[in-house]
């Protein structure tokens, strides 16, 4: 029987922490421990934790530090101190559906080869009662058939799985350490699992992902129509998105290429080719028009555009390139 740990990080979280902790205590399948790593709270956070410790229903361990670690290093520290076989990372301001642990553990138990399980979330306002939208569209990152869709979304397009939506083997986490500086812990964990091909996604929302203006990482969303319209009417946005993805690819994959365990997957999946494509797409403002067209065409002929919708994306790149160059010339 797998032992379950919940890794919960806190920092001045008194406003929503009690509601989150109660949702953990109300799970249909109880965890074996809750490990709380507090990053120097100055409010009533630790007092709230103490009230739940006194209930004596679930063992709670509290970690404190002399210096502020920051949210991502704090999570890594918290996970490292968990003793469970399966780790659930948990934010201080969300709310978990009563069957989250049970649903995830059913997958882990019946698929022992799987390293990471993730589920969808309902994005809500601070009162929890008004659902804005699901965190992911089921036809994108949360493909019921899993596999290729997750790979395309996570590895190629640079999307990420929120840590509060995932659970993973502690033995897997130990293999992918250390997590590099400047890389989000959940991005590193999820991308590593996706590269190794041992990941399953559940379309069902199993947490309420609270948006309240004070989130360390939040979410924004518009309609699909407005997004695709922006690709042709807001060229700066389009260019900056590619630049961000290229930078993220280098932060993550350059470090993975040097990692003792993960380097094999970088080579097997030809990740360098994907990174080179985003490099070619992201820096065309400063290059000569013919040079960039030649560069992008070479990427098309090599087949690298297949990872991002093929010829359609190539033509869109050319449109944006010419638009940028014309705008630049008019500005002069």
C-alpha cells in the first residue's frame, strides 16, 4: 500500500488556509501525513496549523527556516522532507474536491509504471462559488487518450501543469533532482515525467483553483477567437510569446541535457530541434528579412514545424515577419 504525503507550502496564508486544510481533512481517502513548510509567515498562519494539529486525525509536520526560500525552493525543500511514496503538492489558498486523493491513487495503484498523475481544476473567484472556467480545455493538454497531446502541450508548446493539480512518485522526484535555479519546480517535474512517457491526465476538475489577486502564480484566459485574432492583430504579443517559449526551452532543456537521468530523453525526443525552431521564430526582429525567411523555410523542410501545426504556422510566421518589418520601416 502506497504511503501518501501532502506537501503544503505556506507564507502569510491565514486568509484561506483553514478552508484548504479542512478540504484535506475531508478527503474520502486520508493522507498518511501533511508536511507544511512555512517560509517565514508573519500573520496567523502557524496558529491555524496548530489548531488542525490538535485534531489528531492526520499527522502534520511543520518545517520552518531561518531565511526566506521563496515559493519554488520552499516546495522543493518540502517535497524532499516528505516520507510518502506518492507526493501531492498543495497550495495554501485552493480547495480540494473530497475525492481528489482517491481518484489520483486509483490511477497510481492500477498503473504502477506511471510517474505522475494530474487532473483538471475549476478556476474560481475567492468565494469558491462562481466557476469561471476549467483550467485546461480537455482537447488540449488533458487529452483522454493522453500521450501525444500532453507531449505537444508540455514539451513542444511550453505549457505547464500547475503543481496543485499533480501527484507523483517520490522515487521519480529523487531521480530528477536537482531542480535548477530559475526553473519552476512544477514545470521541471511535469516536463520530466512527460519526456519519460510515464504520465496520465484526468479531465475531471479535482480542485478549485482560487484567483484572488494575491496569487504567486495565477491564470488568465480569453476566448479562442480573441486569442487567434491576437496572432494577426497584435504581432508584438505573438513575437513575445515565441520569445518566452524559446527562453523557457533553454532554461529547462539546456539543464536537462546535462542531467544524469534526463539527458537520454532530450536526445531520444530530438528536443534540440524544437528549441532551434523556437529560436528561429523568436529573434526575427533584429535580422534581415531574407535571412529569416531562409531560416524558417529550412526549419519547415527539416520537418520541425510538424510539432506546431505544420505549414499553417509557417505561413503565419511569414505574415508576422513581413508585418513587423513593414511596421519598422514605416516608423523610420
